[in-house]
């Protein structure tokens, strides 16, 4: 039976904007993506190849993350996780690879020559910075932080991203 339109909208909203449970994974995934872009950009000028590097890096780190969380939960429960429990961990952590979707799409647009190579890379990094700012704002809202604390949270998230951008500017050039 097909999901009702409101349920489909809700799943789409959750996939794009996340849920309270996905903020950490989205921030982590975004930082991994930005780091992979910065590290990979040094070795290639081809945005399509860089998109593959980013996607592969995020996928491997997501699998490692799921594996590590699975081990931790298994130890905490004092038994091996069953398939459903491991899939639950994988779904819960899926915000990590999902954070790569938009930046990778920007790189693919560069690979298709719809964007200049440098534009695609900088757009991917800008998407990462925007994602970090939005997730900082989401966290501040969920935690009912005051304006100063909210600004500090957003600044910390952006600061992490800007360190990576600075590495791109100063180390990769």
C-alpha cells in the first residue's frame, strides 16, 4: 500500500532536513565530506574523480562507523546483535552518507562540465558550510538555547568547516 502524501512529505522532510537524531551524523558526515574534498582536490583537478573519492571515503567511513557502533551495542547488550538490530544502527547513522549527497552532486555537475571545475569544488565546500550552519541552528533550536548560545553553537560548527576551507586555501594551493 502506498504511503499517504503527508507521510511521503514527512519522510522527504526528514531525508532533506533530518531529525533531532541525525544532527550529529550530519555534522560528522559533512566534516568528512569537506575533508575528503580538500584532501582529494590536491591529487586531481577532475571534479568527477573527486566525487568518486568523496563518495568512496564517506561510504567506507560510514560502514566503519556502523561496524564500530554495532560492536559497542553488542558489548553493551552482552550478546551479538541480530540482523534487524544492525540494520537499525545503519539506518540511524545513514545521515553520514546522506550529508555527502549535495556536495557530491555539485562535483558531478563539474564533471559533466555544467560548472567550471573550481566552481564545483567551491560550491561543494559552500554547501558543506551551509549544512554546518543549519545543523548548528537546528541544535540550538532543539536545545532552546538563547541567542548568544545559539550563535556560539553555529560559530563552532562553522569554525570546524572553515578550518577545512583554510586547509584547502593554504595547503592545497
